[in-house]
């Protein structure tokens, strides 16, 4: 709650970067992508999930291992 777009992106980038640096025992190095959005007053859960999902697919289309915000 009460998180700005900039704070959200900063936190997700920190998670993404930490995950990228981890060497997992069984699978080795891995990466991850995040699709982000912020709920607005007029949003229902479906709208929020649709935007987050769109942002995630945008990250994947742009090469993966990234954070995208819609």
C-alpha cells in the first residue's frame, strides 16, 4: 500500500538482480521477469491482473530478465 511506481520498480529490480546472481544447487543460474502495475480507484481485480500480465509478456518479448510497468 502507498507505494509509488518508482518504489515498486526499484524493489522489483532489486529482486530480479538478486535472483540473477544466485547459483541454485540443482539448476544453476536462472533469471526472472516481472510485470508490474499499480491499482487505481476504478480498477477491479481482473483489470489489475490483466495489466500485470500484459507487462510480464512485454518483458518476455523484450528479451526476458527485466522489469516492465504498465
